C-alpha cells in the first residue's frame, strides 16, 4: 500500500513537472522542472527495484545534462531574445505533438507483450547492449550537447566582444550614470 502511494505521488510529480517544462515561458525554470522530472523518474526506478537505472538517471540525466543546459543558459545573452514573441506556429506544434503522442501510444499498446520478456534481463546484458548496440547513439547525443555548449559560448563571447567594441567607440553612457 505504501509503495502504491509513493508511486502515485512520484507519477503525479513526473507529470506535473513535465508539464512545467513544456508550459513555462522561463527557460531557467524549464531546466529546473526538467531536473525535478528526472529525479522523480529515478524515484520510480527505485520503487521498481532498479537501483542501477535510478543511479544512472540521477548522475547522467539529472546531473550532467541538466547542468550542461543550465551552463548553456548562463552563457547565452538574454537581451538578444527579449524581442522574441509568441510563436505563430503554436497551433501546428500542438497538432504535431498530439500526432506523436498518438503514434507512441499505439506503439506502446501494440508492443506491450514484448516488455514482459525483458523481466529476466541482467546488468551484464544491459552493459553489453549499451556498449555495443547503443554506443554510437550515446556518443552522437554527447556530441550534440558539446556543440550546443560551444555554440552558447561563442554567442556569449561575440556579445562580450561587441559590448567591448561599443564601449571603446564611445557609444556607452558616461561613468556615474551621467545625464
């Protein structure tokens, strides 16, 4: 009974924080909602007696990826995005998201019996799968994150150089807040 209550709480937390990621307009809050979602998923893994997956969830997703996202946000100049308004393609995005949800739900319902065969899986089998079949997608994902981090760094660096050039040319207001 206690595990059912804990699962219900964690599931509600995952859904609520997941909605927070999607619905918030502040990107920093979205990153924090993502962290809450990932930690709650790790809690569900613990309830399912999959401690290794919970540890991986917290260390890799909760730790590394969210920290890279927050680091990239810190390097990005917010002033450049102040002119961005609501996207006119929002209705199309909602339709696309609902279509993807339908496809994923249909795939889950169709292949649900195949999940029962995974109950006998071992950590050795998981390790072999990760380092053979899934090694290249994992490395591609890490390269995408590295490129995003370098892009944020270059954007921030370009802004710093532009501000320094503007200050050197005399376009900056005088020191002391002169009028």
